[in-house]
C-alpha cells in the first residue's frame, strides 16, 4: 500500500491508518507511555531514544550545517543528534549516513535513518518521519515514501 504524501503542519502528526491527527506533544506523551507500559514491544531501546529525541525537536528551525538542540538543525544534524541521544556517534553528513541505509524503505523499522540523495530523516513508524526540511518548514513530520533506503547504526555494532 502506498503512503500518502499529504503534508501536515509541523506541530501535528497524522496516523496514516486511522487518519487521526494529534499534536506532537500528545504523540510524544503517547509514545513514551506506550514504551513504559510495553517495554518489550518496541524495536529496541536505542530506537525509542532516537524517536523521542527526534520528536522533541519538532517545531525547531532549519539552519544548514547546524545541530543545535532546542534551536536549529539541518537534516543530517537532526539524525546525528537523535542517534547521539541513543549513544551513537555518527557523521554530520547525509552521504556518510547513507552508508547505514542498506535496505529498502518498505523494510524500515522505527528508529532507522531514511535516506535519499542529499537528505536524511528519522523513521518514527506508520510511514512517518521527523525531518529538518528547509528554512521555511523547519523540523517537522514527513512521510517515508520520498526516501529510497533505510537502515540503522545498530546493524553495524
């Protein structure tokens, strides 16, 4: 099934199955509660940390070349930050991060880096991503269908 390419406001997340819209703060609270209630059902501890870190930056500004938590990011700076919060040190360069993306997007797992030439994002499940888009959109929620590969540092450790 194809993932919708409908854009959503930076502070909203749409469940692509139910169509329900909720704020990022509601989603983050729901996600955190779900992880606490079902610690064994998540893909892994690092993935939970990656997703939590990425979601916590939604609404921040886009500035090329930055990874400044609470203020601004570029795409690879956001993935670098999120993975850093999970204990992984990765390059601040999208083409270096692409080396971890060894599977098709259709096999993406929560916490994976998604890659397309010149851009990366964090996969948060349900066909959705957290990305630092551009100066107009900043950090927000996107869709996985625009990417060409997925992967994770965890596969290499």
